[in-house]
C-alpha cells in the first residue's frame, strides 16, 4: 500500500479537511525540520492533536514562525511577536501576546496621563480634547471588549481542560468541540474590533 501511489491518492481524497491537515503535519514533522512556518496551525485540529502539536513545538529546537489568531496557543509557544503597525512599519516585540497586551495597555494609559497633565484653557468638558480620535461610546466599548475577551479566554482554557476527562463520550467531545469553536470565533471577532479601536486611539 505504501508504494502504491494511486491507492495513496485515493486514501487522501477520502479524508476530511481536518484529517488531511493532521496527515500533512505528520509528514512534515517526521522529517525533523530546523525551520517551520505555520499558518493558522490550530484550525481544524481536535484537542488531542492540538496538545501533541503544542508539546512538539515547545520542545522544537529550530526556528519557528507562526501566523495565528489563537492567542492561548501563541502564549504557550512564542517568545517574539512581529507587530504590523501599518505603513510598512513592523516591530519586533520580545514576549508573547499577553506580554504585548500588557505593554500596549500601559502605553495607552501613559499617553492618557500625559494628556491629562498638560494644561488647557478649555473649561467646557464637552469641548475638551481627549487626544484620541474615538468617541466616548467607543472608549467604553474598548474597555468592555477587554473584559469580554479576558472572560472568553478563561472560558476557553477551562473548556480545553475538560477534554482531558477520559470518561467523555463521543457526543460529549462533539458538543465540547462545537462550544470551543464558538468561543474561539467570538474571541477572534472581538479581538479584531479591539485592534481597530486601539489603532484609532493611538492615531
């Protein structure tokens, strides 16, 4: 079978998208490469395969470049971020995504404090220049998004830990996978909006 090329192609054609991705990952990783570029590697992977991939990458001795919206995954395996600021500006940030969020929050707070400390002749708060390009409602949305994203990330971690329960049935795993996918999608959409508002505030 291994040397029958036609049977191999027929076998691959019958696989689902997730199964093909797992097979492709296996064929790459068993070659013991020293440089890996992974584009959204956690998409379509079940929790068991994801845990195996994370363990492999954390022990990987070569160079690893990852493009991913999975912030929990990035926190576990990366130690540098390429931050695309726009206008061909790319920064190399030493740390994982949580470190970057903490740094960005501190920078925004520092800018606000500097603006507030500057003297102004305006006395009407409605006319005051806040130094940002977003409305009060958007500022409140920004703060709300931060709380919601943190809450969703905690829920995601708790949900992933449930997969370690060996007594789960097939239906339980399916339902948990659907719930995990919904949470991941919610995190991605809220994170995208958070970045939009963050860019406006810095603009």
